[in-house]
């Protein structure tokens, strides 16, 4: 959505970068430990 809405591109670039970094961090953790991070494994829908 950030890429498709022109007004969001410049305002939300940091959010997009943070999301990419989280994905990379989680993939590295899973590769090293063999499982997902606890905050991912134990996550529950709050509603």
C-alpha cells in the first residue's frame, strides 16, 4: 500500500524499511535457531 499511495511514499518510508529489517532479522533467527522467535510463535490475535 505504501508504494501505491503517492502521499505515503515519503512519509512512510521508515515503516517500510523497519518491516524489511524485521523480516530479515526473523529469517536469520529462524535459520540459526531452527525455530521462529518466541514473539512470533506465541503471538495470538488480540481480538
